[in-house]
C-alpha cells in the first residue's frame, strides 16, 4: 500500500499543505506527525504557523490572541491576520517553495474565511480581496480541514492543559486565548464556514473526519493527500 511506503512523500517537494480546522480538531498534532514522517522520508520540510511564523507575525499573534483585547472587531482581526500572513508568505513560504521544500502550515487563509468571515460577519469577497494583496500568488496545493463536532471540540480543549500566550496572570479560563473563549454558537459557525469552503472548492480542499482516535485520523489524512497529490 502507498501508506506503507514513505517514498511517495518524496514527490511532495515544492508543495504547500495547510492543516486547518476548528480549535480542538487535532490539526496541529496531525501536522507534527506528518512533518516527522516526511522528514524521515528525506523530504526537506518548512513548518509554519498562523498567526505567527516570523518575528513580526509572532508579535501580531500576541495582540490577536490576548484576552484583554475583547473590543477588537472582526475587521481589525482580518487586517492583523493578513499582515502576519503577508510577512509569512514573503519571508518563509515563498522562499521555501522556490527551494523545492514541502511547506506545512498550521492554519492559513481558510481560517480567516471561517472565523472572521462566516462566524465574524465579514463579507467573503472582502477577505478574498485582501488576501490577494497578502498572499501575492502563494496558494496551498491542498487544504486539509479536520472536522469535529462541538462536543468533541469542547471536550478536547477543556481536557488539555491551558497553553498560556504571554500573560500568565490573565486569570482563570477553560481555554487559552481570546478566540477560543468565544461561545459555542460562534464556533458552530466556524465549523460551518470550513465545510462551506470545502464544498465551494472541492478540488483544493479535503475534509477529514477528526472525531476518532489520532491514528485513525492520521490514516484518513494520508489517504486524502495521496488521492489528491500522491
């Protein structure tokens, strides 16, 4: 089977894969596992996260996720995420792709479309228009959406250690940041936003049922990558 042969991963050089989905979907865990497997197969891997991935982007990340900034509007969020993304594309992603590396991103434009678009109320076409300025032609080869229901999402987040951002004295919270703190209705709209994107762009998106055990989810992700890119 292709999944038993790591050589197929060597064909992924110069490709750009995005691992995305709601908070608690397990996307970061799956990205880490896939990155290790690709590196062991001899693939040069560039791993990035959003927001962040560069010194400028990490500074923007602190502002975006700080729970003290409750007054921040969805439009402001879009601009800050895009600023971080523009720097990431110019400084890390585009050069890595030019070198023939496999780029793996934890979130990308798909997150903005789901969180600030469908859930936050910013028009889809406005986000896409700003994205053209930020991305400068950088587009994922494939976006994997790790899909979970609200019960699974909440159970995973509340059962995991709180990952403090920059202010350890920020007070008690079930979650780690300002975005995760939003209510269940907001996160239901986020999930809907991801699924709508996958329906709109089926050739560029793959939806992974991420409710199961990590090994099962990983197998589904590998199968989707092989089907689309392998």
